[in-house]
C-alpha cells in the first residue's frame, strides 16, 4: 500500500504543478497583460495597478466572448 500512496502523492504534485502553470498563464498573461494594455491606452501617464489590470482584462475577455456569441447567433 505505501507504493500506491507514493504514486498518488506524486500524481497529485504533478497535477498541482500543471494547474498552477495554467493559472499563471491565464491570469498573468491573458488577463493581466490585456488589462495593462487597455489601461495604458486610456491613461498613458499612470502605471496601472495589479487588481485594476486583472479586472479590466477580465471584463474585456467577457465582453469579447459575449460579442462572439452574439455574432454567432446573429449570423447562424
């Protein structure tokens, strides 16, 4: 039974690592990066905060998904 416990813990660690990497990519690059770009266009002389950038990116991507769904339904 100890071998099963060791394998389970190893798989759990691998899964946590992969989940963390996916989370970092989504939050840091997609949400934060998009938010920083948008806020810098709107206020070029101010450095955007972390929370404002992530929320701006989140709102942008939600709007893009909603627009895509609306276009899909309008043309289909």
